[in-house]
């Protein structure tokens, strides 16, 4: 196209690059810049072909209009202003900046010292200034057109109490799928494949939670080690997808995948990182936010504005207390919710987002704006309720409407099945939805995201195979990753041919899975745990983009993999079929569902209700849980869960209730057929085993259901 000599005035809203059919409006926020230039590049992104000064500034938004410009145009910004690090200002017009609202990026970041606003290795460090042009090393922003034919797409809107989440890494999910084209593996096109969707459906997964898919940067120090940022918690652009996840480069691949998952009734949740950016500390590169207005976009140390507050452990913290930064985050969320039909979001280090200058506040601006938003308040919202900053552990303190990753559930379940003493009391709380943590302000059991494993830590197979982490491949001398994993190898470290050890590991793994699916709260399964995925004992595989982290689909095709997958599918089906298992409301044993039958009761192996002495018994490894809830037919669904974390089989006396028990599950013998017994008095629970029994009352008692 032929370019004019100057831009037209344009408009200050919306922010970003907006095509109206006749040209493109550019609008970018900066409170402290003195001038901002728009740089236009040729289609290759290598040559700057035009530069315009944004002609207008309205309410601290710089804007201009380029007539005849079209989608696909490549551009970037240069911001002029004071370079005064001691006052928090780091303007450097020699550095090309991406648009914070860019909806697509062209090219990849090529690490170079020119990307830094200061002279790397200068004795004055970041107080120096670097005047080299960074454009050759920078990706370019792309003017995008989000039009897409969604047809009859509808959000599945799965009720929280019926939600079963799988956490997955988009690339790792399909890299070892031999039945896919190589160009599709690791991309959204693979996620669209019916065979992958069928696998999720067989497992009873209702909601797929994807690790970060926003455009992110691969850390320089990792690339120098021959590694890479695999997890993606290093965001460069909050509106643009990561180009490596698009087989043909089109964002419509994401929309197609979402539409097909929705057609199958499966929701899509994105793991989003709004607590920090990839620009790191004051010694990091100048790529976007730092160059546009470092003193606004980031929280600065009040007494020393040269330095950034590092509540995230990643070098910087986004300043969500500023209205324009908060607006950017909300605009990004709405973009993904409306333009990509995303069903919800999991907020990485959510305590950071809820922290004002004085500390964490559940009534802070971020939570208030999010909860009243007519779009975002209707999506599933999940918090990672901690960060490394002061007072950062906030489990249970997020506002209503949020679910939270419950690490207390993870640790308790691991410790109970490892055989630790005095775990029955805490396990009881976790099985019943962690009411001690979440039952406040009208919240429900689904607020507890129950998980035993996640991307951060061991896989389930590794939890039962290793006493300690094995992270040597990360190149950090084993200093990274958690040291206390509440795991055990049951007599060996790692793989073993010992049949006895392998048998115990299999039993404990099945028991843990049963615990996860048979607890109140929202279960979250780590992708691959359904067929025995291992990372070789690496509990911090953030930099391993290789078969260490890619799902081992050949393993899934083995007899053992098929059997475990079928077992997980059965657990999900049991959960869906029994309201007493998934429990929408907290149960406190204060309401009868039938005469003499409370909604929840705890028993020891002798068939007696648990007493304080029993709860405090160091040697107690057996726990019985009776739950009874209203079902859809107006009656009551009653189940009895028996758990034996001991090394020997245990004969357990059943509660004295009038009726029949049906065997629904025996984790030590998954293939065992259901049996029906009248007036059954006891049941043998195998070592490291879980048994679930269903209850059918006598005909006389069946008519005596108490009105809920």
C-alpha cells in the first residue's frame, strides 16, 4: 500500500489496532511518554517501511488512524520519554515495542543484547542506556480480523457439581500421537481431532484446562542450556495466541478446536498468567510494557523505584491497582471469552492479582470488577490461591464465584495413602469438600478443586515410585522443585521388576484415583495419569519439551494402560451416577434423609461411629464414610465408602442400616462384578484399597424418606 505522510487523528478507544473496513485505528496507553511512534513493516517483518508519530493524546491514550490499512499489517511502537531508572522511567525509543493489545504476532523473538534498554555488562548496569535498534530481533504486532463463523456453537455450561477437569499441556497432549500428521502434533489442530475428543469423553471429562496458550517468550538462560520454557508461564502478549500452537498460523484453529469440543459437551478453560510478564526484573529486556510505561505497568519498590516488587518470584509484578492495567487484563479476558468462546479461566498466582499495596484483599479492584462483569462473571473462575510474596498463601480466602486449587487436599491424600499417622481426621475434611476451608460466604463444595497431581510436581505414577525428586536434567543441580512430595517408592526408587512392589504401587495408585473421584469438591485429573504417565521422577519439568513431558500414548495402548483408563472412566461414571458422592451442599450430619439415617456419618472398622479417641489413634488406617443425599427422583442416594491405607486386609463391620448393599467398586480388584446381599453385616477391604457400596433400603423404609 502507499502510505500517507501523516496519520489522521483517529480515536482513543478501543485500545489496540482496530480495522473498520476502510483503515486501522491505533490506540495505546502511556501516562508518562512524551511521544509515541507507529512503525510499519513489510510483510516479512524485516524492513521498516513507514514511521508515523501518533498525532493525538486523549486521557493518556495515544492514537491515530491509518487509512487503507488492512488486516495482516505488521507494526510496532517506539516510545519517547525520560530514561530515569531511579524514578522508575525506562523509555528508550531505540527499542521496538509490541502492542499490549496485539491479537497476533509475526515472527519470534531472537535473543540479542539489543533487546535490553541498558548496555548489558556495563559497570552501571541498568543505569546505562543502549542505543541499538532492537527491531531485527523483535516479533511484530499484526492487525487482526477476528471474524469467524461459530454456527450454532453454545457453551456447555456444565454445572460445577458435575464438573470433572483434566489439566493438560496443549503441546504435550498430542506430540506422541502416531495417528496424527506430524505438522498437527502439539497444536490446536490436534485438539480438534475426534480421536482425542473421544478419549476425553470415554474418561468422563467435562472440562479441559489448558496450560498457558498466550504468546510467551522462551527464556534466554534456558536456550543457552539447550532447554526451553515448556510450560509457558512467561507471557509476552495477553491477547495473542502462542504461534507455536498453530499448525498453519491461523488463530481460527483455536476457534475450530473450541467449537468441536463444545459440540461434544466439553468445556475449555485457559490457565492465564496476569501476575507478571516475560520482561523480568529491572535487568530484563524491554519488549513492551517496560518501554511503554514501566512506572505504571509494574509495581515499584516505594523507597527505591529503580527496583520492581517481586511478589511472583519472576522478577516483576503487574500493577493491577492502576485502572489502565486492570482494564488491559479485563479486556484480555473478555477477548478470550467472547472471540474464542472460552468457558473459564484458571488464574496463575491469583493471590498476586488480589493484592493491593497493603496486602491481599478479597474486596480488591480485580475481584470486584471481575465479579460484576456481565460476561466474565458467568464463566468458571479458578484461583491458584498462593504466591511467593508476603502473606501470599490465601487458600479459602478468595471471594464467592471462585473455585480454588486445594493443595491441602493433595498433601492429605498423599500422606494418608503413604500410611502416615493421624491423617484420618484431615482426610475426613478433604473427603467432605474441605468445609473447614471453604464453607463461608455461601460457597459450595465445588469451590475446592481437588487434585493429587498437577503439572507442577510428580505425576501419579511418580508419587508411588519415588522417595525424592530427580531433576538433574533441568540443569539446576537438583535445587529446583519441591523437596517434600509426600511420596514413596514402596521399597525401590523408580522403575523396578519386583512384582510385590509393583503390585503395591498399582493398588495405591488406584486407591488415590478412587479417593479423588469419590470426594466432594471438583476433581482435577492430570492428563496422562489415566494410563500411568511418568516423568522419571522430575517434579519440575517446566523446561522439558521432550518425551519426559509428552504424553506416552504408546503406554496408553498397552494392556495396563487400557485397564487403568477403563478404571478411571468407571470412577467418573460412579461419580456422575451418585449425588451422595459428588454432593452439591456441605454435609454436617445434622439432617436425616431417612429415619435414623444422617446425611453424613463416619465409622471405624468395628462399625461404630468415630470417637475423639478413634480420630486420635496413631495406628488408625481405616475409615468409613456414609453419605446420603436427595436424588433426582425424590428419594435418597446412599453410599458407604471404606478406605484401608494399611498393609493388611481388614474385615469391616458395616453400619446397621435396614436394607441391602451393592458393591459398586473394589479398587483392589477392579474387575470384580457387582454383588447384592441382603442384610450384609461386614465387608473385607483389601490392603491399600477403597470399596464403595451402594445402599438399597427395605421396602418399608424406602417409603420413609425425610423431606429435604
